[in-house]
């Protein structure tokens, strides 16, 4: 689980370093409405990642199925990773200088979804 988590975190880092290399549109053609749509979608994805992960973790403890802990971690991280992609798209479509905020939110979400041993122990069989 830790390897999957690290790989996704590194992919966000690679997207971050590639984004400034790409050319944004001229400033007069930018659409700030699209930026706000991306920000709203990013916020929704961030919050949804914690809600769905929490439900899966509760289900894993109730059913005593440790494999659901891995699914919960992957689901949470997978919902935080597109936030960085939205930041890159926001940079390419609007040319905003604040695209890095999307990346910060994405990394914070991924760091908060780091796999923990206590989650696996809580879901383990307690016979």
C-alpha cells in the first residue's frame, strides 16, 4: 500500500514540474469562470475522498476485511490526484499564476490518505 501511495504522490510531483514548461494562453483570452469551476470541482473531489474513504474503513472494521483498507486508501488517493490535473488544465486554459494551489491541495489530500498500520489492525480478524 505504501508503494502505491508513493507512486501516486510522485506522479503529482512530476505533473507539477511539467506544468510550467507548457505554454499557457495569452492573458486576454483567459476565462476566469472556468477557473472557478475547476476550483469547485477540486473542493468536491477533496471532500468526497475523505467521505468515501471513511465509509470504506468503517465497512472494513465492521466486516473485518483488511483488503477493504487498501481499497479505501486507493480510492481516497485516486480522488485527490485529479485535483493536480485540474490545476494543470486550469493553467493551460486560463493562464492563471495560482495553478500551484491545486497541487498543494492535491498533495495535502494524498498525505492525509497515507496508509496507517492502525487501520489494518482495526480491520483484522479479532477471533
